[in-house]
């Protein structure tokens, strides 16, 4: 994995996701809530094909993740980069798992990273 800071990893991965038309993007800063990661980046894809394209684009700019889950069905692809975890959902899975509610206490930093969208 490259030597990017967590903030740069968020910025680069988010840019790649947006280039593949990811929607409903959210960036949560988790540093005050947990040690599992500094940031969660959530996005929505319109199909399994688009979800995989978003995942591939993130991998292309950041290199391989430490762990990737969900590529088979692509309903919810989780890409763990240690300090940053990218979640690429299809709409139904995003509504069902509702990470926005689960991590609602986290600081929403979407505006800081998604200004280009």
C-alpha cells in the first residue's frame, strides 16, 4: 500500500468513486469514536456492475486493499485500507444496513472532501 495519509487516501479514493458516478457519498471521521479506522467513506452504485467499477477505480488509485469483501454479489463491497474503509453499496443494501444511523455520532466531513462534485 502506498504512503498516503488517511486524508489523502480519502480524497483520492473518493475522487475515483465520483469519476465512476458514485452517488450519495458520505465521509465520516471516526477518530473520536473508534480505533478500527479513521474514516468511513460510503457511496451508492446503481448496479452490481457499477459497484465493481467503483471498487476497481478505488483500487487503481490506492492499490490493493488490506481486505475486500462482497465483490461476488456487489451488493455491499467493503474495502479496508486500515485507516480508511470504503463502502460501496447498491441502494437496497445501503438502506438495509443503514451505516449512516449506526455511525450517526461521527463527524460528517463530506463537504471537506467532496467539494469537487
